[in-house]
C-alpha cells in the first residue's frame, strides 16, 4: 500500500494477532484533545493523513483489550511510523465477562446510511419487516407488502451483502419470520457500485446479520415475549467456534405469533347498460393469521493456509402458517341497501427454503489483492390450500335466487417451486498511486414453477374450474460482468468508475392456452462517483448511475389470487423491466451533518393498477408498465450530541414525484410533494440504564397511482445490563399511541376507491439476552450471504 506524504501510520496487534476495527485516536499531547480518529483495517494497520506540525500521542481502544496510550511524539510534516501497538487483554475472568461496545443507532456515511439495529432498545421483540419502518427514508406499505426508498419503488433487499431474490408477499413473510435480535445493522445504499447487481432502481437495503469475531467459543441466547391484541414470542441462539484452521458458526431461531389485519374498502361503480344506477360497495374484511417460523444456519470455514480459505454454509427456514378471514360487502344503490355478500375463507400454507453456499478465497502476496469464488443453490417451496364460502343475500337477509351458485364454494390448491443456481467470481488488484482495480463475473439460472388448481362445489361434488386453473413456468438466465476502478488523488480528490453489463434471457410458458413470452436483451450500467475532501471536516460528492428493475417472478404469473369473487389480484406475463437514471450531489460535515440532493428519471415504470368492470362489480389488482416518473429528493441527516448523556439522530427527507402515463388510452398525471422525518434519541442513564425514544412521520404521498395518507408512530424502550454485563434486559412499547395505519385513495379512469388498513402495531415487548464467550478477540472471516440473493429478492412468499 502506497501512502500519501505527511502521514502518521502504525500497526495494532494483541495476543499475537493483528487487531482490526480498533479505534485509533490522534490526540494533542498538551491537553489530550481529539484531533482525528480512524479504524485499523483487517491487517491491523492504521494511517492518519495530517499536515499540521506539533506534539501528539495516540490512544487505541479495542473490544476485549485495555485502553492503550502511546508515548508523545513530534510531527514535522514528514511521514512518521510509530512503534508497534501491543494491546493487553483485559484482566477479567474472560469465561464470565463479555466486553461490549455501543454504536450510535444511525451512522451517516457519504455513500450509505447505517442503522445499528443491535444498538436499538425499541427494536427488541420486533421482526425485521417491522424494523425496516424505522430506517430513515424507508416506507413500508403493509397493505401491499411493498417497500419504497425516498419516494421511489424498486428497492432490492439484500441479506449479508447478497440479494434475497424475494419480493412482495414472499419477501414480507421471510422478513416477518426473522427476529430483529439476529440483526447487527441495516445499510441503505441509493447508489451501489458496479460489483452489485444492477437490479433495484431505488437502491439497495442490505440487512447484516450478527457475526462474532472472537477466537474460541462464544455466542448468545435470547428469549422474548410480546403482547399486542395477540401474543407473540421469539427465541434464538447464535454460536461461533474458532480454533486453529477451523471456524464453525451458526444460529437457530424460533418465532411464533398471531397477527390480525382489518380492511375497509369502499368503491364506486358507474351506471351501465346492465345496472342503470350507480352502485356503491363497502367491504369490511378481517383476517387473523397464525404463524410459526423456524430458521437455521450453520457453516464452516477451513483455513488451508495463510492465503487460501474455503467455506461451506447451509441456511433455511420452515414457516407453517394458517389464516381465517371474513369479508362482508354491502352493495347500495342511491343510498339504499341493495344486497349483501359474505365470504369466509381459510388458508393453510407451508413455506420452506434452503440455501447451500460454497465459497473460496485466495489472498495474493500483494496486500489487498485477492480472488473469490462463490457458488449457490437455493430452493423455495410453498404449498397453499384455500377454502372459500361465498353467500349472497338481499336487503332483507334472504339468500338470493337466480344468482348462480348460492352458496358458492371454492377450493384452491396453489403449489409453487422456485430453484436458483448462481456462480460468481470477483478479483481485486491494488495498483500503485493509491488506486484499485476490481473485476468480476456472475451467472444466475432461475426456474419458477406455479400450478394453480381451483375447484367448485357443484351438485354434491368438486369440479375443476377451468376458467382460473392454470400452470405457468418461468425460466431466466442472467449473465453479468463488471469492471470497477478506484483512485485517490492529491488535494483530497478521489474517483470511482464502474461499468456493469448484463444479458437477460427469459422464457415464460403458460400451459393453459400454450402461450409463451420470450425475451433476450443486453444492457450496460455505468456508475461514476467523485469525491472531494476540503480540510478535515468537509466532504463533497457527485454520483451518477443507471439501474434496472426486473419484474418479480409472481408479477409475471397470470394466476388469479382471490380475496372474494369481487376482489382478486392477477399477474401480467407481458411486464417489461423499468430503467432508472440517477444523479446525486452530497455533502458531509464530520459525521454530524450529511446532506444529498438526488434526481432520478425512470422509464417503463412498473406500477400496481386497479382495473374494474362496473357491470359485474369486479375489481382486480395487477401490474403494468405505466409510463415515466421523475423524482427529486433532498435528504438531510443530523447527528447531534446534545449532552454527554443524550444523543439525537435525525433524518429529514423531502421529495417530489411526477408521474406521467397512459391508462385505458387516457393520460394519467400525478404530482405530489412529500416529506418524512425520523428521530432516535438515546439517553445514557445512571446505574447502567439506557433509554431510547424514537418516532417517524411521513406526509401524504403517491405510490404508483395510489395516494397514501400520512403515517406516524412513537416508540419508547429501556434496557439494563445485568450479570456483570453478561446479559441485557430490554423492555419497549412500539407505536405507543396506536397511530400507525394505512389510508389509501385511488382515483383515476373509472376507479374511485378508498382503503383503510389497520394491524397489530401497538405492542409491549420484553427480552432477555445472555452472552457467553471464551477466547481472545480475533477478527473472523465475514460470511456475506450467498451469491443468489438478488434472484431471491424477486420471490413473493405466501
């Protein structure tokens, strides 16, 4: 590694090993005031780039070691190499004591936002889907199980640096089955570099799971209980054992609970030749869901020698779920009740997933140069059985005659199977002059097989309903290569140039009717990032990138999924991917203020649409390519140390969405200004207590063609370390005032609808975590998920 002139450098080690992620503070010798701070890298090296002459000393802090203070030294604008920093282990009973450090809840960096879930008191007892709603700039739509970032849809969800390939209902079910207690932090990247898949026009949300970095045997056990309208419980354990050439790691989790969802949907139907007067329908729907989740992960790294490491990991989930629903729809004409339709439905499903991952890394002699290969096979299997009982009544409560089958009984058997195979290769080569070149290749092969079978009860027997029974198989192959170049120049300038090319070959075959949709296209995705540092405190950045959002596998599936005979959803096999071009200017002052201004233009926008037949009173939801959207976003984050015991993290986002498109051969135009605010206040109290008060608000916004009402919530929690800091008790209340709900207006074409949605948002949670450790602090290898996460993020679980 070549160093700039005028540097102060050194190396940190402890117990015979390099110590990475040690906090190294440069202090003035005369008063020990802080000048600058850096972290040591994986090799234990640290470098200060500093130009002011004077007398200084360094302080080094690392988990599991005593604080270290070096002897003062003089700096005269010439590079200084300090003596080796030898840290001493804390002289406590390491079999009983676990030393921990606390990071702020939100950390702002010039290229991403890091939300440290492990530091949050109010995250306890929540699942990952619920925690996403606490992330600045992220809005979770519980009505449609969708996620947006700074007013833009098309967000890719990663786990441990790799895409999940899940979306919609499947992604929501996956994250709802993940206990937030297993999450270390969540990273938000609006402009990912070229080594990431180009999918996700709004950016990437990377969920980082906990990984222990301690040599020896260590881990944690957590038990939690939550109470809202219904109870829930979560239990999980993690472990890591590293000794010699082996590192074995794993976790096991169990999650059980009951949830509920209440909807009220009102719709207006225009007069038609069949129905000469306008009709209004008001639908009240209530669903109670009972779910269980079992998650597991186990893996091993084998260090062949100092340069070669091979790893194997297996992870998966088993989620048996059941639900009971009841829908009552009142149809009125000219404010007079016309008829009533009731639908009772039950569903039992079992969602299972398993992922196998094999990876290999070779470190070359040149520091920082390596090649890494990763191969993944993932399988997702969902089995769902549904029963519907629909009855139609007149205004007096009598069963209607001459209205077809009444009661109308229907069963659905909806199995789905998704298999994903991926292989990727990455190479990194440091160059002279503070430059780095990286290149890589990835290929993925996906098969999604769905076979929907519906049966109606007719004349004392079940008969296939051929109008909605279908079999759809989708195959997709994506081949990608990338090249990325980084360089640091003098006077604080740096640049990163990236180019990624992706070829997509797909085949969607609908067996009923024997129709096929084939596509084969190649596209380039450039990324440019420039940065300028002025002095020690000010950093300016400018970024451009181009990204793609491919349709989710289920959105391509033409199957029908019923709520009742008048309301259902259906996929669209003719969906095309949307393309986004984005430019962003950013500024950071220390770590206290980070601001950015972003403009994104998206073409062929995929959006949720409602289509309605006024004569039959049927409304269904589908997806289509609408037109274009333009998004302008201003984002400001303030991290304020109010006092020694009070820290306030604040994020304000304001954006304008402009939507232009065509619907039923008529122009559709929407314009909307929106702002959101997130705040997390952390209080360090006497006697080892810590409290957290957090809240979020967003004003009315547009989500495609849906107009979403404002939402807000307030959360409070408190924690206490016990058993000599080996354990932690946390108590919190989420959505104290029960204000988190969804209100939606839909008004375009012949659609005039209003939706109100509520769920079990207010909840009291209690958890107890015990940490155990035996061994010295040594950085272990990072286990960054698998190579198939992007494909998994496009799967919708049931």
